[in-house]
């Protein structure tokens, strides 16, 4: 199995949940709840402006007692989010996410948004990859059965 972010994106549905910078936080949270996701990329005219996460809601909205119906996403989003390229290794991406305390990273190449990966996506991929490798190893180690099942020795 491949071990880069492009492989992880290829296994996902390909849809990147987005919100506009002038959409209300209430609308953004509705979209996140409907899609069961923890973040949305903030895009304007196909340009990645930032990322809007559950943490942004807690720290920049709830704690500050701002009204989600009247607060635009641009005022509470994380600008210039940590991004990775499609050719970044899964291991390097996991290290970056851990060191920077983020659970979602946009995937960008040549200024174009290719997708979004979560730490959950990377863990699922790593476990699946480990299982595939273990299965291959076990099959390679099996010796042919010289006697038929149920036959007398």
C-alpha cells in the first residue's frame, strides 16, 4: 500500500466540506453537524483562506460569548492553516499534526486544494495498511498442507 497522503485521499469520497468566509458560524456549524465532520475549509473564489474547526467554535466564539448567528466565519476561523502536499508521507503528516496540536489538515499542491485529512483518516489508513502487510506476511509464511484434513496419520 502507498504511504503518502494522496493514497489516503484516494480512499476517501473526495468531497471537501467547505464554507465561505462571510457565512455565519451558525451555518458553518449546521454544515459540520449534517456532515458529521469536525472542520470545514474556508474557501473564497477557489482560494483557501483558512480552516474552521470545533476548537475555533469553543475558543473564539463560545468563550467570548459571541452570537453564532451574526458572527461571520472569517472572524473566528484559523487563518493560514498547516497544510501538507499529496506526496507528504503519512508518518510525516502525523508528526506535524501531533506537534502542532491539530486534527485536520488541508492538502494543497500548486496553490490548489486537493482535499482534507483528519488524524482519524490517518489512523484508519495506518491500521488498514498494517493489517494488509500482516496478512501478506502470514500467507507467505504458510507451508503447503501435505495431508488432507481428516486423513489418518
